C-alpha cells in the first residue's frame, strides 16, 4: 500500500520526468505512461527530500468576482496564499494549486473540512507538505453558495456545459446547509438549482483567474508556468477538472481527491487525449453517491480518446482524506469500472 502523498509526489514529479519515491513494479501510475526517468531513491518517507526553508505569502488578491449582497450584485476581492520554496537554486519551481471542498457552500484554505466526526487534511497542510519537497503551492479562496455568486460565463460556451448531475448533490448539499443553519434547497425548483449551478461555474472561473494570475506573475513567484498542476478535494476537485479539462486552461496535470463530473461536459470538451493534461483520480469505496454517478462514463470516455489518467480506488475510505493515512489501490480497467458501477 502506498501513502497518498507518495502518489501525489510521483504524479507531480512525472511532469518533469522524475519521481521522488520508488514505485513498486505492480503499480502503474498512468494507464499508458511508463515514467522512464524515475529516480529510485528509497521507499517510504525517507525517500522524500524535504526543504526546511520556505516562505508563505498570504492574502494575495488575484482578481474579483461578483456576488449578491442585499439583492445587489457587487464585486468582491478573491485571494490566495502562496507557499514558495526558498533555495539558492534559481531554476523555476513546479507548482500545484490545492482547492478546498465543501459542497460549494463553505470552506477555507487554512481549515480542515469537518463533518459528522470526519475530517480532511486542510489545503494549507497539503501546501506545507508540497513546498517542503520543493514545489510551489497555491491555495485559493473562491465564491460559494451563500454569497449568491454571479458567473461571467466568459471564455466558454453553453454547449460545453452539462448541469444534469447537479441534482445528485442535493443530499450532501442539504446536510451541509443544516450544519450551517441554512434552510434546505429544493432542486426541483429552478431558482434553487440555479444557485448551485451558478456557483459551480463561479468557482471554476475563480480558479481559472488564479491560475492565469500566477502564470502572468511567474517571474515573481519563480515558477514554471508550463508545469502547474491543479489539485483539490471534493468541490475543489471538480473545480480543478472543470478548469483543466472543461475550460481547457493549459496545465500540466490534474489531481482529484474525490472524482465527479459536474458542470462541464468533459465528454464534449475532451475529444483527443493528447490535447489535454494527464489526470490522477482518487475515489473512496464509500464515497458520496454523487461521485459515482458519472465516473464510469468518464473513465470509459478517457479510455476511448486516450487520456493519460490514473484512477485510484481507496478501499475502506469515505469521502474524506487524511494526507498521512490515505492508501490507494490500483486496479485494472475492468475492476475499476466494476467498482464504480
């Protein structure tokens, strides 16, 4: 069994053709990539090179997004934190974005997601782990449902969207709303459904804006704009997919802690695997129902068009992931599809 951090470290290192940990022969990290330049430097935590020096720049304003306040649409600042390696090396760093989840209703880059006794690792903790390995890491604030965000709908067309999976979120959404002291949403009502649909798009627009901001300021953060991975948990995971494979923002890879296709119709937007980034997907055995609805079709589509992907089923796991406790089990294609059907 491999710790989740090993798979993530190897995945990001794969972008540059190198890996920080050894990979057992029975594990294929990607369905058609052989990782020809893997550097086998040990097994376990001793195989990860940690850097003690890094800097954190908090509350960087990367853009603005419209929200609704007392019935009036107003822009608000969007912010992110940057975790940057400090080294005498001048070579630009590879970078990863880690985006929080929370049923598009709540969340914070600094805080773990807590629900009914379960919790995840915070995006801050992920970034602290990655930056010690020499990667720059960014974690963003984005607009959520209680703000009634108003997406611009710019940079993509309506025929690229598929909002039909949104109603599958109703159960989880209303559990979260009850915890927040909010009344339930009725997804049979267009007005309620539209609130969530708008937020799915607004979140993707916000992440895209953040990525474009970092690319435009690559010299400031000493990162390689061609080697950026989008990662996230739950809603942050879906948002990463929507930006990388839906909006087609050029990135080097996507990593999903919780796999689902909600918002963009990836089967329309991705027609040739060679044209999009590789994707690493994790899904718990007892994950949320919404995460299973479209996953078999998405995996089958990726197989059909030749997307470089890895689907990792996490036995015994729910929807929640702890960085040092999560294990992944690689399965062949038939077993992957059988386990998510």
